[in-house]
C-alpha cells in the first residue's frame, strides 16, 4: 500500500470530537500515516500542537484571515512561542480571503503581513490561504523571501504561474473532484511539476464528490486522501504509488528539512 501524507487536516474541528482516535486509525489503514494539523487561530494552533504530539504528527501555528479581526494585542508574541513548540513546522494558516470578507481587508493584510515577517524571522515555511485576493497577496509576498505552500489552490493560470515562480508548493484537495467547481483546477494540474504538489483533504471540509459510497455524515476525513490522489495521478499520467511517494518527499523537503522536535 502506498504511504500518503495529508498536508492539511483540521483535526481540531468539533466534527471530530467524538471519534478523533478512530479518524487517525482509519487514515493509517488507508496508508495515510502522516498528517499536518492546521491551526487557524491561537486556540486551534495550540490544540493542533497538542494533538500532533499525541498522534506523532505535525502542526501549523497561525491565524486564518477569517479570524484576523479577533486577535489579541499580543497575538504575534503568542504565535512566536507556539511556533517553537515540538511538532510545529509552519506558520499559518495565514493569508487573505476577499471572497468571504469575514475580517476587514486592511485587518487581514496587517495580520497576514506580521505572520509573513515571523515566518521569515524564524526561517519557517508558510501555510497560505488565498481566495479572490491574488493581486494583493502576491504583492505582499514579493516583499519577502519565503518557502511554503498555497493551501487548497483554486486560482487561475496566472496565479498558478506566479506562485510556482515564487517557489511555493501547491496544495491540491477534493476541489478537483467537484464536477461543478473543479474544471479549471483539473485543467491546471498538468502545469504543476510533480515535485511541487502536496495532497490535502482539508478534512472535515471538501469531501470529494466522486467518493463512492459517500459517508452518511458527509464529513471528509484523511482516510479519503487516496480518492484525491487517484484523480491527480490520472491527470498527471502517473501511478498513485509514484504520486504518493513524490508528494510525501515534497512534504518532507518543505516542512521537515530542518528537523522537528518531539
């Protein structure tokens, strides 16, 4: 069985409260033994780090643009402390979301910017979120020299080209399994070098619409990562096992090249 790495799981979600151990066990039974647990605010970042230690996984520490408006005054100091904890390998999920605009755009830019500064100061990768904000985020990134991943990429060819030229990896999710929304992404996958792809479920969100049978809960989980891998492998004209190996190597080179404590 191929060994997969799920480069984006919201394991702190309340949707997993009743069966978190079973979620991790089911993932391993499908070959998904490595996972990156996403932090979206200070609380979930701390909890992700705790879960990463518990399950011998990895975690991010950051503030999502949706939550930018709610940060305390000392959030960057707290984030700096979290970033040095065992199993934390990236700053994020941070970025800009001009689609939902749950936080005012100037606030999003401010909170994103200080996190990019922190990532550069700590020489850590960034775990980036961008929705309908390519022009602004790309301009911000140009002020830094960062490595990282554009999580759950759903942009156009222009955005893809820029992020690849910048040096980012591209996170692919079940979005490309959506016959309604994923057509553009499926067309763009051909342009992404295999050594720049990460596979993500973004569980419990983005359940692959091609999955059969669908779970009654309609909840996504890391065990369904092979469904995404199957579609990416077909689009890249490669085998699932080769894709699994390559994307796991990509994950290690981006997040673990400097070692991880714990």
